[in-house]
C-alpha cells in the first residue's frame, strides 16, 4: 500500500483491511493486466474517488435534489456532464450517474422499450454482453429478447441482424459487444432500426476511450442512445454513463433515477470528471493510438507464432484468441498465465462448444499495459509468453521476464 496519510491512517484503524489492500497493490504492481475490461486510472482519479464527498447523499439531479447541502455535488455532476459532452462531440445530453455499464443498459432499455418490450442484441457467444438480453440477465428476464450472431469469419452478420429485427420488430436494437474486436457499422444498424421503427442503442463500454479520442468510428450522432463504462479504455473510475439525444433525455434520466438506482455515488462522479478532463488533453489521443497499435501488433505476433485470432485481427484494443486448434481451454491458459504473472481472461468464441467457465478462447486487451508504457518490443515479449503458456510451457520460466517488465514499467 502507498505511504500517503490515508493509507497510514487505515493501517492504524483497520490493519486487516489495510493488509488486503496492500496485497492488491502488490498484485497489480507485480502483474501485467491483459484483461480487456480493465485499466489503471490515474492517482488524481483515485484521489477524487476517496474524497470526503463520499459521505453525501444527492438523490435527484443538479438543482433538483431531495436533500439539502448538495451545492458541491451539483457542481461536480454538472462539470462531469459538460466534460463528457465536450469529449464525445455531438452528444446532446449526458447522464453520469449510472453505477455501472449494466445498470446504464438496464435503465436505457426500460426507458426506450418499456417493461416487457422487445429488444434485439448480440448473442453472448458471438461477442455480445449479458446485459444485451441474455436469459440469465435481468435484460433477458424483463424484456422479450432475441439475439443475432456473427458470420463464419466472426464478424457481425448484418443480414441476420436485419432478418431478426424484421421478425421480432423490437423497440430497441442494440449495437455493441463485450468481446468483439472489429469496428461496427453503426449507420447500417441505424438503417435497420429505422426500417423496423426501433431506437438504436449503442453500447461502447469497451472502445469508449478510443472513440473519445477519434481513433475508431463512433456512434455519436447516429445512435439514439449510447451507453458505456468509464473504467476500460476511457481510463476512469469504475462506473457507467449514458449519452442521449435531447428527445430521449427525459426518459433516460427518469429511468436512471428514480427508476434504476437511488442516490448517485458522487465520489465516483468526481472521479469521472477528472478522467474526462484527462481525456480532453492531446496526450490522450496519442495514448489511444498506442493502445490500438499495440493490439494490432499483439494479434500479428500471436498469429505469426501459429495461434488463431478470431476475425484474423483487431480494429480496437481487443484480441480474441481461438484455442480449439491447439486443444487447450481458456480456463487452463488463464490459470497458467496467473502463475506467470499475467492477468488474462478465458472467453467464449463464436460457436464455442465449451461452457462459460471453461471456454475455447482467450480475450486479451492492451489498454492497461499501454498505460504502463508498453510499446511494440514489450508487446512482442508478451506474445512470446502467451504462446509458450498456450503450448504448455512451465509458467515459472516466464515469471522473471514478467517481473522485469513490471519493474521497468511501474504503475501510474
């Protein structure tokens, strides 16, 4: 744990919790994070999230709260909103209160589809997310959901999207995925949505930072509503956000509060404001370009050493590896990687015959190691380690290399 006054106080007041947090500090500092949905936020973001405003209840919205004493909460939330709309140029309204990407999706779907309404999203095994209508998610329980998939190359099958939308006649069509490594044609989705009279909701939880920097195509100005998390490529605190057209904003706001959640986590909103401010700086675009370049290079290195990459490459920060030809499970590689000092995650691939806790795939992401300063040379070393682990090499032989990289590129 760091030596700041807050850490010292915690050690004095609750040594047990302090020990756990120290253990996490050590884990992150000595592990390379290649989980696509994780990143390392700045010390300024962490400071905002641990501020005294965590004590404040602020149900409602700026200047319309149900508690007194919300002047600072109002100012922080409005600052975060304005920075969000500046960052995602063309966004007409922003709601920064959602606690997570899933709660943002649920709130948006209730607002646009209504209870029991019809929705269409990408299937989980095709690269979608649980909150896009999967049967185990509340979005699959509360809505009449249908799902579309990908073609033989692993890319979204727009013909199938159109067919499913025409058959199901949804109120909301969802574009976006959790393990989809390619750019999405949002204009094609918007055309399909218009054909069936549906709202288009784009979930950009993963590529949000790349889109904010203008490195990959964005659905802003195309989709009716855009949902996201703030802690992946956007490199902020854990949380969610919804951007919406003005004519949808009232429905969205009412669905977030009082519909989906009560008092917002004002300390997280403060952290979001800091992260959005950081993302408005010129160096953020350079960072996102490196994230994208590193992912493309990782995919190329892995493919060059004989591993199969779903869709043959990537347009964003995600590299999805198909392990079927080398006859090893994602769970096995994940375990080996942890022993070597790499944090990765098993992941389903399109048409995966194995269950979700086993899988035939591995999802990798380059946002966190790029935050540490990795370039092509370091990515090439990581690729060598991953190939070795996939092929059954002893994880311990890679541990010194990983530790050397962690020491050369410390956490921010």
